C-alpha cells in the first residue's frame, strides 16, 4: 500500500511540474508582465516629462520664430491656426511636462501626450518623405528664450543635437517610441506619483470611481 501511495504521489508531482511548465510564460509574456508593472511607467513619465518641459521652455516667448518653423513644414495650414499653435503649444508642453513629472492625472496626461506625439510624428514623417531639409523645431536653438537656451546648452552635446535636430527617419522613430510610452501611461499605473496620494485621500465615492477607472484600464 505504501508503495502504491508513493507511486501515486510521484505521478501527481510530475503532473504538477508538467502543468507549471505548460503555463510558464514565454519570453514575450515575461516582457509584457514587466511592462505592466509600475516601474517601467516611471521611466516613461520621466522621459516624456523632461522632453515636454524642455521643449516648451525653450520655445516660450518666441512666437514669431516658432510660427516660422511651423510654416517650414509646408502643410498649408491657415494663418490663424499657425498663430494659435505658436502661442499655445509651448505653455501646453510646459504644463504637460510638469504633470507627467509629478505623476498627476496620468491617464489624461498620457492621452494628451499620445495625441501630441502622434501629430508631431505625422508632421515630421511627411516632411521627411517629401525631402524637406528643415529643422525639427522640437527644441528651440539660438532663437529660444534665455532660460530654455541655457537649459538646452547645459545638456552639452545632447542639447546641441536636440537644438539642431533635422526632420528625418531617426526623429520619426524617436517620436513613434514616445507615442507608445504615452499610451503606456494611459493603461498602467505608476509609482512615486501624486495620483497615488490623491487616491489615498479620496472620499468613498471618489474611491469607487477610481476603482472603476482602474478596472477599465
């Protein structure tokens, strides 16, 4: 009887091992599980936040130069739209950068970031495909305001590259990656974010709403 029991236990143990092996995640599955964690979103937040903040600060108060850069894309945009973009985009980028770095309203911030980066990607891609030899205009160079120029210059060779970046395939690829990072923030929570503090201080009704938001994500 003991021998039969031992044999049965071995068979059961083998079945458990086989079941665990069959359910073991693939390499892509492990990558996906990692990306669903809160720490990768911290990387997305910091990268996007710094880029938006520097981009917006470097273009604040340089409406004429920024408008000329927008027109260099030759997209036949109405003058009023170019003016609105030249005035409105820099402060929007600064505000979005601050929100992303602080981890505030991350789903909304991520959605706005994704839309902006998608628009930038399309604009740069069409300029590259049409063979336009133009500056990306993502970061203002010598025509930027003093604060933005100083911050860009403080980055050394990286800042020089950003200030003189051309619309080309490398810029398209970079912006496409930033689109994916923005979408990442919409669906995956982050750490060290003000949103977490906001959730802890929420009323029962607000907590229920936040839980429904998380479930939908």
